[in-house]
């Protein structure tokens, strides 16, 4: 199994104004496997790591990068020179992201990371609204809800 880089950044403009939302990237730990690299804005709480280890995750076998940017915004981590330096020996690894946008795609290209999707497709079709619309067109049942 090949290792991957997990960067589950929320890249929605204005999202940084929602309290605590910039720590969403820490959830990527549950998708990690031994040897993966996890990139987050802040260091993990020791109790959180202990909890995950008790659940069977082996957080001690992961590589970590924590943001150096003092003021965090939705896109700040992509422009850190320290992150680019950290990724130099990890070129051609696969980048796993939460939200695929042009920012993630550009970041992957600049750092020679493999990326398996097109951000243009994801930005257009990777939304709950579009999924519901397609289900209705195909006459597939979809739970009641709204956007």
C-alpha cells in the first residue's frame, strides 16, 4: 500500500470566521494509514491522539506537519515556504483532500504530488445540491432535505 499526504483543508472563503472550523483538518487522522503524512493547521491535542490510539489507530507511525502561519485563513497553509520544503522528499505521493478546489490542485502541481481527480469536475458536481438534482432526474429516491 502506498503512503499518502492528507491535507483536509476547508477552502471555502469566509470559513475562517466560523469558530473552530479551521481545526477540521485534524479529522483526517481517521483516514490515515501507517507511514502517511498528515498536514494540519495546529498540533494535535495529546488526549485526542491517545483516544485514537485506544480505538486502534497507530498515530505514532505517521509523519506530521503543523502550520507555521500565525494568522490562519482558509488558504494560508498552501503558501508556507516551510511546507514546500517539508514536501520536497515526498514528491509523487498522492494528495488526499477533503474539498477539491483549484487551490488544492495548484498546491499538488507545485509540489509534484499526484492527484487523482479534476478540481473542475469536483467544483461543479461534488456538491450535495447536484447529487440531489441528479437523483431526481434519474428518478432515484432521495431523502427529503434542502440546501
